[in-house]
């Protein structure tokens, strides 16, 4: 959890971008058309808005340290460059050149099925979501969900409580967990419960680019 990562005024500016023209975005996805749930999300085009680019560059280095610790615990995983520019260069070399930060919007009855944000062969293992609206004032329901799966175990679900401007950092695909014989791999998926009323908007920051 990163409480108050984005201020209220900046949350309003970011949320308002959803209604901008097409120039700020490279694509818009209507979730129901693809079986992803209900709601919509829009991927930013380059150049990314300054607040989004700053978050991506500022948060990446400490998360890369975590990702590299994870790599030592999960045999066979690669290590990651120290700065985000290095990751972007590696993504481009792998044929992944489309930016992945996005804005998401949910209204009454909308939800997001459990999923993973992969986008290509090169997958940085951590991402984050910032809540741009205030629960209880702007919307109800719409809880952020994490589900962990482990071999020979039933899945474990978590509900992450967020206030406006709070961020949650979570695994894209898997994470190391302590096991009886060292470290094991836990598979992670995330989603959003059904929004009961109002409008829920979020900013998603994925650090690797898309193929």
C-alpha cells in the first residue's frame, strides 16, 4: 500500500482525461465486448502525460530492487535494469513498444474479471493501481481484489481497501512464497468487484510495454 500517493487535485485531473479526445490515448477497450467484465479502459499514447511518466520513472527503481530479490528466489528468472529507461529499451528490443499505462472507468453494475496484465514475453513482475475517486462519496462497491493460487492448495482471496489517491502495488503474474523446501511460486490474479453505485476511476501503471 502507498497511501496518498496522488493528491486529490491531481486525481481529478487524471480522471478528467478519460473524456479527452483521442489524441491522449492509443486505444479504448469496452470490456463487455471481449468478455473481460463491464466498464472501459483507455491506454495512453506516447508521450505519456507528465504525472504518469513521473510515476513510472519514480516508482520503478525501488520496485526493481524487489523484483531482483524475487528473481534470486525463483530460479530461472532474469534480473532487471536499475532505471525505467533501461526497461523500456529492453522492451523495444523484444518487440514491445506500445505504452501500457491506462485509465479505467466503472459505473453501476460494472466489474473486472480476475486477470493478469502480461502484454508480451518480457513481463516486469510488479505493477500498481491508483484509485482516483473516493469510496462512499463517489461510488460504492468496486473493491479491488487479489487472488493467490498455490500448488495443491485452494485459492486465497484478499480485498484491498483504498481511499482516493491511494495506490496498491501487486504482482503481475506470480511471486515467491516461503515453502517447506525454500521458495515456491504463487500465481496471482487481480480484478474489481461489482460497482453498486456511482463512478469508480483508476490509473493503472504497468512498467513493461506491450507487443
